[in-house]
């Protein structure tokens, strides 16, 4: 095409979440576009939103129409109607009837058979697929799908389109895609339930999962982008297909769909959006930390990885820090490990040599609980065992001065249990740091009914001073992150009951398709299979519901001594060896 030639027409049929996202990419790439949708309101809404983001761009205009006749002029057509076999087959048949033979027609199905759809059109050579996992963003993933009958010209046109739109071509496969989609939809559905229970706000849930699990967007943000109606339909289909109650749409999701609150595309979902699709943030709500007391000296109880990481964070943050271990040898080893971590930070340019020396000068290792008497805040980070933690809090209640904030880093036990053992529950909160503490910015701030406001405010202000982001939630087993993460991991483990599940392919589908930093099996290995099993057991003990039931495969791995990355034997290591 010369500099003065007219760009070819690309048509898109269906302007839901996926269709509108593709429309924007096409427009940005300079395509002349015919956008078809039978709903005049949808045409008007999408046209208004495109104008809001494209004013002054100088790019070709888009023709919005409910008529299929203009497809005759298109050089390529994309079908993006809802994920329903009958609906897609009907629209594809209409498209090929309107277009000359040889016109590439691409279906955006994520779960249906492209070959079956292609054969139903009577022109299978002209049909290929664009398998999209979520509405596409620039640089996002897409899997070009050819069937055995797709012509070379149509395959080439598909590849050219992907390149033109700036998308990243990935290879995943139909079965791993279906599994990954079901896993993620189940997680998103549980997030809606948690929000509906008013356990945490939608922003707290999204922040916790973004920072705690490194997800590219929070689950409720993701639902808004997918379209609540699209997710609702997909969940219903999975529920009918499997009978698994994890896919029964959350009541809040059903209510929002019925009310027309469909997410980004309608301007209102879990968040509110302007015409450009940008989240409208209301006035900032400042947390009331007026009752916060200053924290100078910090105590850390424990010498394991979490205790060392927290002590490093507090020392780097300027707090004189006392680390109490079970013996002088363990205390000395913990301080040495902190020094080694800081040295690695200097090599990576994360910490200056001067800051390293200053931080180490603030750390004192000891085996004496009495050393905690002068601390303003003490963080317990011992073994995740109820009796051990209760014993520590009994000792802390006796040693620490009245008003000292006492915090537990538990990830799956009751904060209230620790608070009761201290004899001063008004002073106790949960501060669930994530591992590795020097890297992870999230802290789940867990409040009990007995905790006084000044205790909560002090803990929150302290974390903010360390550069951490807190999400607040009431005391309940699993808090936000684990209560959503472990049913997702359990559902992945349940896939192993099938003969055709490939661990590496499932992980790759979650990574490539949804942008998660690692798939569920790699994540289990990273957390530790023994730790994961212990958390599953505690969640199931508390809730007694199927989604928390410990997985037999996980118990078998742990019984056989496979603990994951920490001892080089886990799901991914086993898969690599097979």
C-alpha cells in the first residue's frame, strides 16, 4: 500500500466487550472499519465512546450499521458475538453469504471448535480463529487458530492482522484454554461472593489480589473489562456442564447483570467509567489515623524467612529492631541472613552501601524475650501453629508495656485466638506480610472486634511508613488473598483427576492467556506444597465447604516428601522429569 492509497476495509460483527476492544485496536492501527451490531443502542454507545477516545486522531472514520450488506466490501471480517454455538454459527453463515468467496472470516471463539464452526458455514477454507482470553489490550495475547481446512491465504491474513493490531501471538491449545478459563472464572466468581458478603470492599479485594498475587488486574476490575454479562453467561454454561457449584453465578453478579450494570462497556459495574473507559474515582477517602501512636522501636519474634524479611524491612525503614530467636545461635544466623539479603540488594542497586550499613546497625539479635519490653510494636512471625503462637502471645502480654501494639503475621489462623492468649486483646491486630517481605508491598491488616481504634490506626500508619500498602479486613480464616487463592489452586489440582491434563500446558495457558506471573502448579511449588496443604486443611476445618477440601494429590506429594521449589521436588519438577 502506497502512502496515498486507501486502507482496506476491515469489518467487525458484534460490539460487546471483545468486539469494542478489537474495534479500538483496528482504529488505532488505521483500518477503515465497518462495525455491525443489531442493537442500535449498542451502536450509539460504542460510537460515542470511540469518538471520546479518538477525537483529533485523524484516523479513518468508522461506519456503524446494523446492516450486513456493507460486508461485501470488506477485505477481512471478524465475528465477535457472544460465546454461543448457535449464535456464532448463525452469524458466520450470514457473513459468508454477504462476502465474496475467499474473504477471510475470523471467529473470536475461546471455547468452541473453530473447525466445527468453519464446516457449518459451507466455506471452511475461509474461516480461522482469533482465540482471545479477555478483551484485548495493546500487546495482549491472542492465539491464531487454523483448522486443517483453512486456506494459506486466510492463515496469512490472520497473522498479518495480529501483527497490525500489535497483539502478541501465543500457542496455548483448546483444552488448556478451557481449563485456564474455568479456573480464572471460578476465582472471579468467588471474589464477587466475598464482595457481596461485605467482608471487604471491591477496591480492597482488587488491591489485595493485584499486590498479593501479582495479578495484572484485580478480579473485579477484570470482570468489568470482560463484561459482567459475558462472565455471567460463561459461568452459567460451566455450571450446567459440570454441576460444580463453584460456577453458580454469585447473586451479586446476577443482580448487577439484571440491572444493566455490565462493567466498562456500559460505564457502570464494580467501578464507574467515563466515555473513554477510564475509571472515575470519587473524592479520596482519607483513613483516620489521628489516633495512631508513634512507633520508634520494633520487635520481631522469630528467626525464619518471614521474621528475617520483616526485620530487614523495619530496619531499612529506620526503626531500631530487636529480633528474638529461640537461641543465640539462631539469632546470630538470622542477623547474618539479613546482612546477606542487604548485600544482594546493594548488588542489584536496590539499597545503597550506606543504607545497608545503617540498617544493620539498627538490628539486634537476641534470645531474650525481655528485650521486647521497650518496643512500641512487636510482630510475631513464628511457626504457623496455633499452640505455638498462643504461647508466644501469652509471653508477649507479660513482657511488653501496656499499649504496645502486638501483631501476628498469621496467614491462616485466627487473630482473635492470639489476642485472647495475650490477655490484652485490645492491643492485638494481624499484619499479614507476604513473602518475600522486602519485595512484596501488600500487608493484610486484620482487625478483631476487641482491637481498639488506636491499635488499628497505629498499625496502619506504621505499615505506610514502611512503604507498604494495607488492605483492611475482619478476622476470618484466610483473610482476602488465601480465601480466594486456595480454592483456585484446589480446582487446578482437581484437574489431575483427568487423564488428559498437562501441568505445564495448564500453567502456560494461565500465564499467556490471563497474564498471571505463573500458573497454579508453579505457584503451588513456590508457596511450598506442605505449606499449601496446611492452609487448605485450616480453611476446610473452618468452612467445611467443597472448594476448600484438601486435594488428595497434594497430600500424596507431601507424604512422599515433595515440598516444591524448596527441595526441588514438586509438580513442575515432576512434570519436567516425566
